[in-house]
C-alpha cells in the first residue's frame, strides 16, 4: 500500500509496531509533506487577495510547486522504507566463501548508497521548501504568519531528522569519495536551510509579536 | 470525519486548501502523534530483548502511555480545528447594540481561551513525550538511537509550533490573570522540554557518532 493512502491512525500504528519500517526516515518525509501543505495553504490564502496582486503569479507557482513537492516526499517515504529493507536483506547474505563475501560487500554498499540518498533527497526538498517559505514570509498573507512560522519549525525538524539518517548511513560507506561528496552536499544544504529559517524567524517574530 | 481516519494524502490536501482549518495547530498535534509512535516503536524493540530485561516493565508502560498520548493528540488536532472555527464565528457576531457588544466580547474571550488551551495541552503532551524519550535514550535499544533522536527533533518542533499558537491567542486575551497563568505554564513547560531535548542530544550524539 502506498504511504499516502494510509490513514493517519494506520500510519502511526505501523510506525509504532515492532517492525523496522516505517521508522524515523519515513516519518520525516511525511512531516515534510505536511509542512509543504502548510506553505501551500499560505500561498492559497494570498492568491486573489486585495493588496497582494503583485505576487499573484508567484503564489500560483508556489501552490503548484508545493503540490509536486508533497507528492515527491510521499514517494521518498516509500523509498525510505524499501531502502532500509534492502539494507537489512543485504546484511543477512551469507559470507561462507570469498565469492559470497565479495557479493555481500557489494550489495551492502549499494544498499547503503540508496539508504543515504533518500534522506539527502528529503533535505533537498526541505531546502526548496525553506526558500518558498522565505518568499511567503516576505510577501504572503500576513494573517497566516503563524502558519508560515509553524511550517518553518517543521521544515527545520525534518531537515534534522534526515541529517541524522544521512550521517548514520554515510558512516558505513566504504567508498571515501562518495562519502566525501555526501558530507559536502549535506553541509552546503544544511547551511542554506538554517540560513533561510533564521531569516524567516527574524522577519516573522518581529511582525507577529510587535503588531496587533 | 475524525482527523485520524483521514488518509495522509487527504489530510495534506485539506491543510493545503483555502480553508482556515486544519492549519498549523492541527498539523502540530498530528506530528506530535507521529513522534509518540516513534517512541513506542523504540520501546517495542526494547521489550523482550536480551540484555534489556531490567527495563521490561518500564518499556511496557511506555508502549501503553504512548498509545494513549497518540489518541489524545488526535483528539487535540480535532479540538484545534473546532476552536479556531468557533473563534472566527465569535468574531463575526454583530455589535450594533451595547448588549450585542457585551455578548460578542464574552464569546470571543471564551473562544480565545479554548484556542490557547489546545496548543498548551499539546505542549503538556510533548513534555510527557520528552520525559519518555529521556528514558528511551538512556535505557532503550541502542540499535534505534537514530529513531529516538528523530523523535526528539519532532517533539521539539511540535513544542515550538504549539508555543507560537499559544502566544498568538494569549496576546488577545482580555483577562490579565489568565494570560499570566498561561505564560507562566508555557515558560515552565518550555524549559522542561528544552532541558530534556538537550540532555537526550548530548547523550545520543556521543553514542551515535563515536561508536560503530
């Protein structure tokens, strides 16, 4: 069953039970989709509103992009579960002969690459979301500043969740070059996301608490 | 329809559309339920595991408490939507006579009280979750440290989301005494939650990154 078709109750039940998936990685991607939905709501409430005509086209674009991003995050939630299962299967392969050991090592390395790639994709999605949230904080409907701020808090948490899951897999990678590439992209994206979140908070906290 | 019966896709769709609810408050409560589910998974993977016999009863208790807390958070998600709708209704009441103005003022104040109480309840739930996560970080199955850390990141984000939603409503309260009580409890709970999260991160980050 596709993740997004599960009811909230069912999804939580599956997370809670004693099976390895869905775990933190899939939950992170799902929460990311919810943060995108909040951004989309803010854009929807800015469209066709008097005083916001200048940003109409931009808001329309954000609505479309957030729908796409939500779908992508649900796909990533499913991929996260599959990647984790593949990794467990690879780790269970026999290693009785040199040939088996070689094969197992190759399969484990492939599975780890996928298991690290999925949360990195989630982080790329959060970077896109954070950039859209900056636009919404600056030009979006001011009645929804608190929802924008809520989306920022969730976006940042999903980034942190995914970061832990990238690091935990990168730690086991054998290929030094790939490992280095992952860590570099992680750092680059992380500083972009943290920067966006900080700027949005500075902007919105003033606007939220110093006004009626 | 009860929130927890919605599919993930449906819930995100309803968040995204141009209707005031579900908004950030309901999303926060739902994400809180997912963080509880992660804690429950960690407890489930600790139960009946060799080497963890000493904490069997404690883990059993956590599983039961987290199921209860998940349910409570779904109820809070529904209450959040209702509270927001009631507040909007109260704000639309007429104020043509002194009598109408008095009634409206009373209704708005009541609605604000509920709208601030729901996120405060979410924060109480996150405080309980954070305390359980401290136990899981210290005594839970070490293979699930990353899921425990993921739950901490989500727990803290849900606290922040709910805090914004308490503050935004408290700001409009007329009753000084009630406002002061809300702010005091918010501060007290906030420092407990932040304290738990900090201690867990210190504990787990060492264990996760300094070991194989």
